[in-house]
């Protein structure tokens, strides 16, 4: 899932400032919320997402 999201960020499907919804990803991929959170954490560690408490996770910039 993290690789799919990374590709969507790179190709512009998820442009900068886009909200990455845990609920939507959970439904789309048919996985548990914990799995979604691990993928988001991995992308956050790579600098592709930033998470703001109470607001959600947002795309920071396209992968280089």
C-alpha cells in the first residue's frame, strides 16, 4: 500500500496538500486501520506526508 501511495504522489494523482484519508484507504485496500497507519508512517518518515493532529495527513511534495 505504501508503494502504491508513493507512486500516486510521484505521478501527481495525489498532488501536494492533498488529504490522505485513513478511512478511504482502509476501504479501498480492504485492510485494517493499523495497516493504513503503518503505511502513512512510512511515507511520513520518507518526508512525503506530514500529519497534523486533529486534521489528518497531507502530501508534502512529489517524490524526486
